[in-house]
């Protein structure tokens, strides 16, 4: 992009009814969104018309939260929603340019399955697929896969390192021109351009070959969301996009500098990785209107749901035994997500929050950046983060859907465009082209080029 102004990358993070923990109760929310395909078609087409880089679908392979009452009172915890690769494959047929990123766990899948599914999605979408690599952190998921508890934190990242290597190796099974499909000669593929992986490692033994041709993008875009030290190291080595959660611009800058600074030792340039923090925008024509909209949805939170949310974010720590209007206690280290637990504690200590105040503080964005204000105020702060080394773009997390996405598109994006900070047209047809990421060269071609 020499000679052109650097621009924001934007993802539309589509939780079914919206990101606020009580979103489904909002009068404007689509309450059955998780299993309503027409709802997702509408959102995908809104985001594509607005020229978003991608749609992001989070996922979990279990219903989170052991408390039955909490599960009855919230619909934002993977209780009734589509499997994301299935959904995104369908959405690919009704869109042309927007990218599709889906979450799939390295703890509860096999590398061959993941390589095959995302390569298939890349073909179906014409080069618009991305895999969000997560290790998972919930015992509720482990219980569905023959385990009494999740893998230990260090083990699951060790497994994830090898898992990512196997998937990328399988994506390199075929060179770009492996399939002449010559009817006259009867030659379907060139065996010299097929590469058998024959991986044997600590966690996996995978021969290959992958039974899907090389993806249109070479590899689907590899995305990650971990912010612990092992997560950052894995991202520095393998990820091309990182979704992350920060409460302050200083924390975001520190993370950005740390992660970008790790790339060189893996032979990677700073632009090879895009860092996109989450942003939860509540938008009003005035500050007072924005605050009123925020308080309206905050009033819909049931205390049982708030405590359940904190338990999920803190690695399973039950805070119901403590006074809800008392201080947040020191939390024991758990086998859950380390970075999100630390974020919670840091927030509680920094702002001297009670338990109730803490769940109210994170109920919208679950630890991501929450901003309540006018379109100009939101655009100003996004610009500051972008221009001062805190972000390459943002994963936009509407409070409730579909209205929250409409509000951002109609009121904030025009401000960003007028400042030259966001595109008016797509640069290309693939997710890599639009994100400004290089197409990975097949190792066989790289070896020839090096001779």
C-alpha cells in the first residue's frame, strides 16, 4: 500500500443477539437469533455493504455455566446457536467480498478435520476464510469429549503449537497447479505436486495427504485470540490476525508493542500480523442519549447471570459466597483463561469495584473496550488507538443485534471515512487481499526459488 494512507481493518463480531449479556431481552433484539438464518443473512449483507473486512463467529462446544438458573436467564452462552463453519458456508453463497472467520478449538478437534473444513470453506467462499485458533478454557467443553477436566494450561498451548503446524502442513499437501484434470490423457492430478506430511509428534500422528485442493488463499487466514504469554508466543509464530481485549489505551499499546516485537525472531515483518482489539460501542446522538441507551440494557441484567458471567471469565471461581456489594476478593489461580482473569482483577483494583459493579462493568463487552458516546467521540478514540500504536483495526461488538450494527454503520463509519481511515471499496476479492496479508508460498516453490 505504498503511497496510500494506512487504514483501519474492521471485523463484525456477531454474537447471536448481541454482545451484552442481557441482549436477548432488549426490545429491539432478535431473540431467536442463534437459530435464525435470515437474521445472519441480514447482518452479513449489512457488514458487506459497509465494506467490513470480515465477520467473526465465536464458538464453544458446550453450554457454559453449571448454574441452571443462570443458563435459563441468558441466551449468550452457546445454548442454541448454529455451528459456525456450517453457518459461514451458507453465508458465503449470499455474499461476494466479506471474509469469514470461525472459531475452532485445538483441544477438542483433530488437525485433519480442521484443515479440511477451513480449506473447504475457503474454496466455497472464493478465498474468504479464516480460522480462529483457540485452546478453549472450559471444563464444560471437556465433559463432552471424554474428559473429566480440561487439559492443563501449559499442555493445551503445547498441543496447540503442534496442532497449528500439522494444519498448515496439511494445507501444503498440494501445489497450486496440482490438478490438470486432463480428460484426453486421463491424468487427474500430478503426483509430483502432491506432498505427504507424515507428521509424527508429541500429540499427533498424521500422515496425510489432505483430500482438498490447495486453498484459493494458499492458506486460510490464521487468527488467534490468546493474550497470555504462551498465547502471545503462539501468535507471534503462527497468527496473521489477533483479536484481543483491553480496557485502556496504555494496556493496548503495551500489548501491541510486545506482540509486534516478537515477530522478528520468527522471520516475520510487523505487517504480517494485524492486531484488532474488541470494541463495544453504545452510540447516541448526544452523550446523554448514549448513556440512557446503555443504562436501559444494563437494567436487564439479573444478578445470577452477572455472577455466572464472572465465574466464566475468572476460570470458574464462584463469587456467590461473597457479599455482592462487597469488594472483589483475590482470585485463586485456575486452569481457565489466565489473561481474562488478570484483566478482571486489574479492572476491579484499578476502579475499586464491588462484585456487582464488576459484573455490570464487564456485562456488555466481557472485558473488551467499552465506549458509550456520540459518533464523533467514538471515531476520535478509535483514531487515537489506531494512530498511536494500540491497534491495526477493531473487532466491532454491537450491544444488541441487528440495531447495534446498523448504528455503527450509519453513524460512526461515515466519520471514519471522512478522515480517510476506512475504505469505501474493497481492495480485492480475498480476505488476504483486503487485510493486506501476503499469500503464503508453497514450500516446494520456495525451495526452488532459493536454489
